[in-house]
């Protein structure tokens, strides 16, 4: 889909003109007011749509009116959702070109472009019949700079969603490393199994031992002009999670290609940084591997030694993500960064607690957590802070090692967070984002179709920016 920007739509001939209506107000189009508002009593509640055939009385063949709800409640995330809903309606009527001429007080160009990208997305690579697409949309009354920034965000989300939707046979650790190496504007180092072993990443390597796919530890680095802060973002990179020796039920394995959604998010974020040029030094880190029950697989009862020397008793081989993240967090801590943010499809417990609309977040600095939550809200994503009390560590006590990798079934998301905190060192502020429920949808939700959502990309880009 091509996105254009114009100052004025009055003389533009188009297939569909898309306009808005706030509750209690008229639209900017007299034809729409006459038939939709006055005759058919279209109220303009948020998300409502009304399609009007102009019969040659307007420069557009059709007018699509989108309800924006109450004016004082409208914001950037609602613009994203409204545009996404509009594009989906255009797809339904097989429209190829449309002009969006919204009457709003703020420049929501960035949010509008992101909404268009979300709605335009379809993972139909392996289908003979492709999804219906809109070829071209034009935005008016938005600045070109805002729209272009939204396109950068949209492209980053698309990369993330594509990788998380790909089958595990394609999105291997080696493939993730190739994607990282091809991102322009960053430097990338990829460490193989022997190098990972020399770095003493015993927890991460244990998880990788059962798979024929070799692990790849990926370190990307973006350096902006006059960097004011150094931040590491770490994405869980389990390209497939069978559960290992503690094998998952077959039904629970069906979507485990998405267990690298955190890694896909980091790749999406890193792909956008050179274009956005924040004044930061950003390290993107992925410990990529598969968790499989092969001949060399690690076993319940094994004792692992992480990069920082702490020992871990394997209580369950399906609590593998925290093991890979543990060594990645140690690595990031050694870089001397100011902040570490990890994002991971980590616990089913988080999904049970918060559902599929909200991601969990916890960490060691309240101001940082509050800032990320606030950024998420303004980005159209929902994060909720979970507790990180020391009492959760009791369930991880081991008689033969420093800790177990899992414990009680109660408070599982927080227990996982307490486990990860053990590997943060130095003065780094740290936040852990659990996207187990939000990374991959079984059915459509709001502006998203089923499948990968690209959660975290908007929030992390806005936070870094």
C-alpha cells in the first residue's frame, strides 16, 4: 500500500473519501450531513461507519464516514484504531484508492499511518489466494514528517509480525541472525556455539542442546549522534519451544513459533533506529535457540551455571526462556548500560492474570516502570505493573543450587521476574515486559487480525525516541 500526503482534498478525485464525525457534531461534508447525519441519524459513536454512494454529487464515488466518538475523549491511539477500521472497511468494499480528510485539532499523522499499516497487514505468504488490499491512500491535514514517521513504525511492526508468524522451519536462530546482519545503520555481531561457551553462558547453552539448530547469540548496536544514554533491549528468542524433556501437550505447541516474539520485537525496533536517529546508544540483544527434546537435551534435575556464576537447578525444562534471558541480561550488564529492558513471551501465568489485551511489566526502578507504562498508553498499548516482592523468591529455593528455574504455580509471572532480577548487576535500571498474552492472538481483537501483533514495537520506539 502506498501512502501519500496532500494539503487539501477539495479538488482531489478519488474512489472513496474517508471523513470523520464526532458525536453531537456534523461532518465537514454537506452531502454526508444531509444523508447520513440528518436523514439516517448516524451518531458517530467511536468505531461506527457509514458508507454513502455519492451518485456523482461529489468528487469521490463513495464517502466513508467514521465515528470518532466524543471529541474530548479522542486521542492518538483512537486515531490508530479508527484508521485501521476504515482501511478494513475499504478492503471489504474492494476499494483501491481512498483519501482520508479528517477534521481534527491535532496532527495525528503518525498514528494514522500506523493504523493504516496495522490494517493492511496480512500474513498470506503461503496462500495461493492473497488478501484484498488497498493500493493507495492519501492523508490530508497531516504533516508529511508525522506520516513518514508513522510509516517507519509501521514497517518495523510489519517486520516483527512477519517473523513471529513464520513457521519455525523458516525463522530459525540462523535466520534471525541473517535478518539482524542485514539491518542498515547498525553494527551486528553474531556469536556461534563455541563462542557462547567461551562466554560461560551455561544456562542459555543448556536450553539449546536438544535441537539440531545451532544457537546464535546476536548483539546489535546503534549509536546516535551525541548519545545521552546507553540502553540495552533484550528479546526472548525461542524460535520453537516444545517444552524440552517436560514436553508440552500437542495443542500447546501449535503456536510456539511465536515464542521468539520478543526477539522479533527487538529486530523491528533496531530496524527503525537509523531512520529515527534518537540521541542514544542502543544495544539489541537476542539469545536465539530452540528448546527441543533431542539426544543432548538438558534434563530436570540438571545444575546449570549462568554467566555470572550463579547456579540453577532445572525444575522444569519448559521454563527455558528465563534461562536464555539470564545470560543475556548478564551480558548486557557487562556492557555498562544505563538501562536494560527485556521483552519476552515468558509465562502463561501472566496471560492468566492479564488476558490478551494487557502486557505485564516489573523491574527495579519505579520511575522507569511508570515512564514505560505511560509511554505504552500513549502508544496504544496497555502495560500493567506486577509485584516483584522478595517473598516470590521463596518458591525458587533449591537444596542443591543457588535457585531453581521455577517454583510454585502461584504468582508465576512475578516469580519469573524475581529470577531474572538475580542476573542484573551494576547500577543498571531494569524492566521486564511479559507479552505472553499479547504477542499472538487466537482470534481478531480490535484493530488486529489473528496471529502476531508486533506488541512492544510502538512502545519501545516511543520510549527510546
